[in-house]
């Protein structure tokens, strides 16, 4: 958490807090993960599954009158 008298000072204090947190984590032997960016996730991924599971999911999606993709998204949401 950080603040300042004006936006410029608040941003500087935030950057200082971030730097100090990273230094402390590193010194204490903890891993510091790389930041994630919204553009890193396209919304797509490839999933290989056994044929019987694929067949069963496709049949369930058809009964629900939705695409297989929509059905799997509904199961994982």
C-alpha cells in the first residue's frame, strides 16, 4: 500500500514499495513471479482428451443445444 501528496509522489512511492517487496522476497529466498499481462491470454487453448470423453461431451452438448466449446466453457466457469 502506498500514497502521496500528489499523483506523481504516489506513483513514486508505489514504485519504491514494489522494489522493496521484490528485494525482500528475493533476500528471503522466495520466488518472485513475472507479472502477467492481459494480452498474455488469448482465450484459446488446445486440450487433448480421450476419444470416449470427447464423444460423451459432444453428446451432452448436443442435448443442451450448444456447441461443444460452449458446453465445456459452461462446465469450467
